C-alpha cells in the first residue's frame, strides 16, 4: 500500500494520539500502584522525550500511520530512549517495568496504526463495491 504525505490535521492527530496513549500508559501504571496523578508528569516526560526522538529518527511526519517503519521505530525509541531518560533522571528501570512498558506501548502505539489500516481497507472495499470516487 502506498502512503502519501500526510495532511496537517492527520499529522497532528497522529502525534496527539501517540502522546495521549503514552500518557494513558503512565496513568494506568500509576493507578495500578496506587500512586496519585501528581507525579504523572515526572513519569511521563522521559517517554514523551523518547516519543519525540522516535518521531525525529523515523521522520514520522512523512507517513505517521505506517506501521512497519514509522510505528515500530516510534515504539522502540519511545521505550529505549524513555528508559535511558529515566536512568539519567534517577527513576526506576526494573526488568518487570521494562517488559510491561515494551508490551503496553507496543499495543498502544502500533495498535491505533493497525486500526487505521483496517479502517482504510474497509473504506476502500466499500468504495469499490459502490463505485464511489476516491477522496482527493
């Protein structure tokens, strides 16, 4: 499937989803440990930094919904750089946390992209069946 350069609104939506889902991961984790919302920013910023690194390295603005290069790169940099930033800032990086972080952020950051691909395929099939023109 060919990917076209993203529209500005699509780009902002993709970046916003990535940031929001990373925050959701942090909030779920803090809630599961009985921790309040006050420290959420302290927990979130390393992953937000890793997310930014992932966006820059993969040049995600070119095709933010692409799973193979963009999505996996963003996911791996969010985890890797996020953990590195946690180490630098004196935050915990226990093995169990690394495993959970890798799995949950993988599901979140790749999951919405997978759903977007499925939605586009369903729409394309519907257009092909009805003969509707493709949007410009």
